[in-house]
């Protein structure tokens, strides 16, 4: 019986047909289209991938060939994927990628008219594996000695003849029959490797920046990237460079591990891509030094942040335009009047206004030494930031740099030549800036991708910008840098939406009870849930604004002994306009704060153990510990960032929002501040909104009204809830005014919903219900 060398027919395995997690959907002509939101959800999750989406993955790289060769060598698939694929240890994606590679290789072999290679690569390693039903003796044979060794052991006296000894040796150690199946399978495996190498020279492609992500990455990953606006590999470079090490937060379904794999993939193919990720893009922004930012910033004469803005020389530009106009035979009068023969500058369609050589020469007694508008605005920012909060100063800077960029590159005239028409045009510009003036929120200021807007401004933001600029020009007029303030001639309409506080946006008692009932059992064993519950309770029972909640520390707690009342606790709050106020705390809230701090492991320096709130509040080592702390992973990330940047105690204290000297040694303060640094207002907003949304999803079946209210709720609803709840339960109006920090009692009176209900009841009596 002869053994045939014909390769075995491929088995019906998932690797020889289609990826396991791919549904080759052929949509019938009469089938209805799915809903738009369902398609969007599928696009983000990366499910229900079709053959067309897999066909978009067209490039086979060296990594794919290495991965497939390891598969032919019967190496573990998850280890191979971890080493060669961007999907990592995801075994499901590894299997589907393997099936795609096999399908592409077979198709490539057939295009090359190498049908033998196509049949070879269709054979799975399982078909070439050793026979599991073979006898164990044939698999492991005893060691076979030499004839001399056998004679010394069995015939030391030479009793047997040489013929008899040979027969005895053959009987004891018979020759193993060759396993023709195993030999054939080994030959086929070697032929597979040879065929794979031959196809590698034909099909392997090096990645290029203009290649689409869908051509290289798994369809699920490509979908997520495209949903975030990352279409080409060049876009992936740009996004990482612009957004920094946490760029992946804008890509739904992509975590830190997957992002690191993509970054490593780009680094591995840097030579073929002709581009590398700058080290500054992978460094946390808090660790970047000023020198590193200046080195990364490309100085160009265009739209830029205030600190990088290059102010144009309007006199030089005016002279250049005059020269061009004379070359065309155009008079200066025609140029100034804006006739059709004028030469627009910068593509704005607007002529450069005539300008004196020295815009400030009219005021020899002016109080600032600024040589241009940019320097004058910087002087104004420095002079007016004293006594204002960091948020207010940042808002002033933002409105000023938007205006200066518009003045330099759209209006193209100095501040001294600004007219009322220009101010009106700028107001319209704020509501509808061009697309190339808009960049995603969070784009690093030191990158060339920064833009002054993250979206068009709404009516309230436009009004605020006009108010800030009017105040800026008033200051410049007082300093005699400007003659007049053109913004002062613009009317400031006060819309109803701007005046309304939306005090009706409150969490009713039933909604609050449902929200608290959802989080209470989860907070027993979950640290994140405990923090969420504490934040909600603290916001509802104090009425603090979001920024005030984020800044609250143990050092802000005050305990006063009053005759007949015992100890009275309050929280010192720095509110709007840097106004200090005391917010008295209920006894139940004091106990809640004490339990929350003890649960976080806040210990006093003197005792080394969690002490009472009285002891914590008087311990200077705990003065900068935030009432709302970070989770363990957030603390570790903050610790490592400070360790790498070499921060000392005072620096950490300032990073945590504190100013002034450090009361104790640098080392204890640094450790405590890093572990209990306050959240930013933006991070605290995410905590509260996440608390609302998760509870709303759980309450949809139980209470549709509560779920609807929580879906619409914002963090400021807690403040409205505090004011409404306090007045409805008998608190004096002037007391609530002081607790909430309202400058006018008329503002607090808007929370008097009982008065509204009485007026409504009276109208029902008069005109009928």
C-alpha cells in the first residue's frame, strides 16, 4: 500500500472560511433600514461588521506575515497577537484577523497563478499535527544501545555466535517503522513556510501616512477611530500630537492599553511612515517645562495663543500695499475708499486701514509704555488680575486673545483705528466663526493646531465677551492708550435667557430619595460609588457652586463653641468675586464628612491614625486635604507625575489650589497633597453627571419621572435644590442668602416657590381651575 503525497483537503474550520466574529450580511432589497441611532451605536461598538468593511483592510504588512508564520508553527495565538497585532491579547479579534490574513494570502497566491501555494496555505496546522490516536510506544521508543554495548550486557562470556547475537539484538530492539504521515506533514509545513516567504516578497506593503486606518487596523478599531475623525494614519499622528498622552479619551471604546499599542505600532513603522511622535506628545502636560513648550511651538505669523502671538506691523503692511497700488496705477484715495481695484490682504476681502507711524503719539502722557496693542492688552491683564480668581483671569485672557487674533488677521487694523462698525462685525464673528478658527476643546496651546474657539459662542457668551472687551477698552482709555472706547457705544440687550436662573431646575424630594437609594448600597463596597454619593450629599446640603465644592479642604472647616449650643461647624468658602463667606453645616453632614474622611484613610500627623473631625481640622498637615479626593488610580497617577517632575512641598501645595507658605515640612505636605489633591471643576462635573446618568438608567423601569429628571439634571441643580429645599422647610430668606453667597436678596427670593404656588392658586380662584 503506497502513501499519496497529495495534500489533504482543508477541513471545514472557521480559519478556512470567514472570521468568527464577522457577519457577512447580504441585505435584501425589500428589507427596511435600521434606525439612525442604532447604526451610530453599532458604529461605535464596532459590531455587525460586513464583508465590505473587511475588504477595506487591504494592506498586509511584515507583522501580518510574522503572525501567520507563528500560527503555522503552532505557537499560542494570544501570544502571537500580543507581539505582532495592534489588537493585543483579544483572542476573538486575533482569530478574525488570522482568517483575514489567510484569505488575503490565498487570494494573492491565486492572482500570482500559484495554485499550489494557495492549496498549501489553506491547510490548517491542526491538520498537520501528530495523530492523537497513534500508539504511545511508537511516539516514545526506549534508547537503543550499540551492538558492542548489547554484547557486553547480555553475552559477556561470548556464548552466542555473531549471527545469534544479531538476531537477539534485532528481537530486543526492533527497528522503528517510519511514520510516513508525520514525514509528509513535516514536508508540507516546510513547503508552507517557503510559499509564505515567496508571497511576502509579492504582497508585503509598508505603511504610509496617506493610508487609511481601515486599510491596516481591525475593522472594530478602525470604526472607532473614524468615528472620532481619525481617517488616515497622518490623522492619527496629528491627534496624538495635538491632544497629548490622553488623546484616546476622545475615541469611544479605546482605552489606555489599546492607545499604547497604536503608539507602539507607529513607532515600529516610523521609518516607512517618515514621521515619529514627538516626545512632548507623550509627556503629561503638567510635566512639560516652558523650554519644552517653546521648543515644540512652531512660530508662524498667524492665529496663535496670546503668549505666542506675533503682532503684525501694520505700518509696514500699509507701505507694501501702497507700493503695489502704485505699481497698478491706483491712487491712495481709491485704495482708502475701498474701490474694486483694492488689494485684499490675507484673503479677508478687507483693505488695510491707513495708520499713523506711531499710534500712541497723540497721548504723550499715557500711563503705559506698551509699543503695540498686544503689549497693551498684556499690561491690562497683569494689572487687573489682582484680587480675581484664576477662572476669571483665564476668562479675560480667552476673550482678549480671541479679539486680538481677529483684530490682527481679520480686521487687519490697530486698536486705535477700531470703529463701532468693527465692534458690530466682531460681535457677529463670535456667533459664527469660520471652521478654520475652531479646534476641539483641550487642544494644547503650544501646538500649531490650537484655535481660539471650540465652538460658536451662544448669546450669553457673546454678551460676556462684549462686556469684558468694553471693560478692557475703558481701562486703556483711562491709561490714555486709547482716545475712545467704541465698545461703549454698543447696546447690550439683556435677553430673558440670560436673566433667568432656572430655579425650577431642582431635584424633587422623590427624585432625590430615588437617587440616594440607588447609590447607598453601592457605596458600601465601592470606593468610586462612595465618593459619588458623598459629592451629591455635600452639594445638596451646602448649596456650594461647582468650583467651590472642588476647592473645599479640611483646612476650611471651622468649629466654634457657642454657649447653649455646643460646637457649631461651618465651612469657609471663597466665592464669586473673591468674597469670603461661612456656610454653617448640619450635624448630620458633619458626621458624614468625618466618616468619609476616615474611610479615605485620612490620618493626623500627631496620632498616625484616623482621629475625630475636630482633630483633623486643627492639624496643619491636613489643611490642604480636599474634602472630595481622588480615587486610588487617580492618586497614583498624580504621585508619579509629581515624582517625575521633581515637585516639592510648596509646589504641590500650589498645584492643589493653595497659596502662601507651607505650615510644616516639605516632605509631609508633598505626600498628603499628592494623595488628596482636589479634583478640577471639570473632573468634578464628570463625577456628578455620571452619578445622575447611571441612576437614571437604573430607574427607567421603576420611576420614569425620576429617570427623566436625572437625565436632564446638571451639577448646578444641586445648588437650586438646596435653596428651594431650605426655604420650603422654614429657613429665613436672609439666612439662605448668606449661605448661598447672593449679593442681593432679590436673587434668593426667586427660590420662593410657595409664593408662586399661592399666586397660581389665587388666579385659579378668580378665573377658575
